[in-house]
C-alpha cells in the first residue's frame, strides 16, 4: 500500500503531466500535419505519448531496482532545483529540448547555492530537511544519474518501434521541395532515490522511512526527464538515429566510469561538477557532429522530375512487402512511366490487385519489386509521395 502511495505522489508531480502534455501535443501536431499534406496520417496512433508512458515506466522499474540497490541518494534541495528547471524548460522551450542540459545546469546551480553556507539551509534544517553537504559522494550519485539519462536517450533512439519517419516538406533556396525527418521523443523516468532525513514522513505520516546506521532516509521517485529532438535532411533516419545512439551510449559509459573512478579517488566536488559540465558539453558536441555529418552528405530527399520519390511508408500496409526505403525513386508502375502522384495512382488502377514497380534506390541501382494490394483501394498501398497540389 505504501508503494502505491509513493507512485501516486510521483504521478501528481507537475513535471510528469507537463511532459505528457508536450508528448500529446507533439503527436497531435505530427498527425495533423500528415493529414493536411498527405491526405491521411502515416501513423494515426499517438506514438509519442504512448512511448512516453510505456518506455518511461519500463526504464523506471529497471533503474529504480538498480538505484536502490546501490543506495543512490540526493539532496532534496537539488531535487527542487532540478524539477523547477525541467518544468520551466518544458513550458518555454518550443522544440530544441535537451534534457541533459537541464540536468547539468541543476547541479551547477546547486553548487552555487551551497546549502550549508546559506540562511535558507538553516531554515530548511530547522524543519527537518537535511540539505546535504556538497560532498564528492553526492556528485558521484549525480554522475550515475547522468549516465542513466544518457543511456535512456540512447535506448529510445535504438527502439525500432519509436522510429516513426514522418516527412516534413519545406522549400530549399531555389524553391524546390525537400524533406526533413525529425525524431522528437520525451519520457519521464521514475527513478527511485534516497532522500536524507525524515521530513517527508513528518508531513506525510504514511511515507516509508528506514534507517542506515545513524542516518534516516526516505524513498522518492525522482521524475528524470530524458529524450532529445534531432533531425536529418540527407541521411536514412534510422541509420542516423542509431549512429547518434552509439554516441549517447559512449557518453553514458564515460559518465558511469567517471563515477566509479571518483569513488576510488579523492576528487573534490568542484572537480566532479566540472567533469559533469564537460559531459554535458560533449553531448552538445555530439549533436553538432550529427548535424555536420548530415549537412555534408550529397543526397537530398527532394522532389524529382525522373519518377516519383518515396518520402514515407505507412506501417502494416502492402508497402512493407515491397522492400522500399525512403528516398527511393519509382520510375515505372505496372510498366507505365510515372512522373507525378496522379500518374502513379492512375497506373495502379490498371492492376487493382497487384503492383509491379521499377525503382531506383539511393545507390542508383535499378530494382524490380512487386506485391499484392487491396482490391479497389490503391491509395492503401502505403507509399507516401510528394503531392501534386503542393507548391
């Protein structure tokens, strides 16, 4: 029963609901855009909000078990600083949200706050709130949580069912239509941590507390915000996300390794805070390298006069069996040359139950592919093209 109440308090925290609202709005914006530009949504399910809940809970269970087993504790003052910054970022940052920045900034502010040297700390301690000294042990726990954040983001990037490649059309400098693909996923992970003192129990008598030696601890589910917003113009999205995930895994390993080394050495809290800032900057450099690599590719997802370019594939449709990839150019449909979306669907109607395509892929190789389609419903083939009506 106490465990359910701890979970209930986690659900009531503003950060959880703001994150969910942002995910719902992101999904709704995507679905409305697809319906407006492509006549129907590529995937009408609100995948962003669904994975916000399922991925967050799954990661939360795993991390909580590990975190409580390791005895990770944090200061309640840092928790307040972090949650306030995370809430503010969800409210005022429209797109380029990088939770790792919020996390790193919260530790810098906590360091500047220096709880034991302020009058606020004295008032908090008078009410039973142990502000926790800025010790190396506290920052080591912060490095472990940073590793969780980075590894969680990497895990989201590698999840195949979150890789919804939704095209967004925009004109280039010459007015030609090009496509970009954005990966925008957030999750709030309930991470079980220990809070020194019994001030939560003093307010909520049912709150579970336990004692280790002379120290009393309460259990808190910390809402850890993870995720990122990235995009590509020239790479295959799934390959780009996986390449980016490899960088996140590497940074997570470095953060965890740094925590282990710091546990065996006598590094000061200031050095460890500096190390955490270096890892945050390294994350930004990783994202900058991702953009640089994409910018220097030769390929563009652009409209073409030689056939029709595939810019999206709807899941669970006959297109799954055609072995197509976004960026491929369909030259012929049912042995009829096609140059527009209208010509493509007109050629489909010549064979209402089967489709035969001649395709040029990104490597400029010609391939032939064919499959059965739904009788009388060629628009349900599942291939998304540039519409003829769009300028």
